[in-house]
């Protein structure tokens, strides 16, 4: 994983994740009922940790796996849907979907850009 990865189709980037962790930026879960945040981003070791609604940290999640889901969404192979993400990474769908929605990652965003081209 590149420590400076940045997507040209949405606001997903390693620097954005680090900024979110540093500022404590909160975002809503997919259902919109609770707020979560990025607690830590370690690009050298390749992981991200979220803060749960209970304020306890999650286990580490691979940045490579996060990028993998991100790319599947932009490639139109899955929707940014927590249930579809849960099928690939059980128990992570809500966190990953919420984070990617927060940074503007959706297949629809990419399709609208390609239709304008």
C-alpha cells in the first residue's frame, strides 16, 4: 500500500484518513443513528482503527482491504452497501460503508463522471 494513495474519483486518500484521525472528525454509521470516527491510521504498518459508538477502539483493519473495497465500488462490482461489504469482510460492512460514503465514494458518483466525459 502506498503511504500517499489518493483516489481521483472521490475524496478517499491516506492523507484524508490521517486528517480525520487527527481532528477526530465524526461521521454517521450507514444507518445514520450513531457517530463513529477514525481513531488511528498507520500507513507504514497498513492499518486503520475506528472508534466505536461506545468510544472503544475496533480491531485494526487493513488499509489494503479498505482500498480493495473502495476499488470494487468504483469498478461497479459492488455497491457501497454494508451488507455486500459484510459478505467480503464480515462485521466490517457498517464501518467501511460509512467511511467510504463520508468521503464520497459510490459507484453512482463515478458513473455520473464517466457519462459526462
